[in-house]
C-alpha cells in the first residue's frame, strides 16, 4: 500500500480549521491562519487560557532544565 505524504508543517487554524502558519506568540500552543482569527479566539477566551499555559510552560521549563545540578543565587 503506498504511503500518503504528509506535510507536518500544516496545522489547522484554531478558529476556522484552514491551514495555519502562525502561532500564538505567548504560549505557542495555538495556531491561526490570520490575525483576524487570532483576535476572534483571543476575545473568545484564549486570553485567559494563554496566560495559564504560558505560566505553566515557563515554570516547567525552568525546573526541568536544571537537572538537579543548579545553584540558586539568593
């Protein structure tokens, strides 16, 4: 059976499902096809979710990059 080539760079827009080439610049977890779709999603609740996601990602990144050998300058 022949394989179907898939382009991994094409993700659906969170609002309209068209191919999306842009990501949310804060949380980078949501993709959009246009700034108009980004504005719609922002007003529909991504603003709140985005802050939570980016806070969790930042905290996880800081602590997971330490690997137990970090020195804290307090």
